[in-house]
């Protein structure tokens, strides 16, 4: 007959928590924080992936696009109109949002890799892609499951934290369009006294395209 594992051993061994999953009541501040967190993936066109199965090319593309969108000062504009970004900034962005995911640097479609840097065409986006958190469930051990809506809107749209019913006052062609519903698993990590979330899994529940 097998004996049940004492609770103190579960904690010591780091086994999954026995605490039932519980939905978190979100404050406005936390909702906005996580909206911004998830928008980093929708704006960089991160495709769905299962835990431990993120393609290397997706990591590279995210590391580049994230900096093009959010850290433009790091992009060196070349005479031929292309942009260049050194590998260290790609690695830093991937580590920040995906933890210790390992990158194998190399050329991928649209992004050429030579001498420690990536070169790629620069262009202005014609649409805004952003995300909103709709539900957050505590899975225990600093892991959470999130329900996320991905939207597309005109590039000048700014009210990304407003609720859908608030957008109804806008002309129809100015309203965000729901592109997809995603289910995400995230992990809250703390390094050097600072906490952040990293994305573990990103699964498509429904698409509207």
C-alpha cells in the first residue's frame, strides 16, 4: 500500500501545489500591467506554442520585433534603408519575456544574421495589435493561467485599456476588431529583488480571421 506524501515533503521537493486553482480578482493597475505584458506578444505576431515547444525562429523574430516596436533607439539604420540590431539585445528581450529559453542565432526568413547582428527591412505598421486580459487563475507555485483577447485596431488608436462596451461610442471603422482568443500560462519570477512575468505557453482557443 502506498503512503501519501506528507505536505512538508511536497514543499521541499517542489512538487505541484495541491491548492485548487482560484480566479484572481484583478485591480485596475494589475489588469493594465498584464494587458501591456500580453500586448508585447500580439504586437510582435507571436504564434501559438505549447510549453517547451517554442520554435527558435519565433524567439529570434520576437527579440527583433520587440525592439523595433519598443526600443527603436537600439536599431541602427543602414544606408540601404534596412535596420540592424546586435544579438545581445535580442537575447535580453527573449530572457525578459521567456526566461532562460535558449537561442541558436542564425538567419531566418526576413532577418539576416552576420557578424553578430541581424539586418532586416524597416517599415511603419499600418495597424495596431494589442491584447487584453479577461481572466486570471492562480495555479499555485507562482504559475497562472490567463485568458487573453487579441485585437487589431487603426494605428492611431490609443484607448487600449478601455472595455469593449466603451468602444461602442466610436465610429464602427475606428473600433478594435477581436482577432483571437488565447489561453496563456505564465510564471511570476523574481530576480535581484524585482518581479516580472514570463510566458510559458500560448495556445489559441478561437480565431476570427
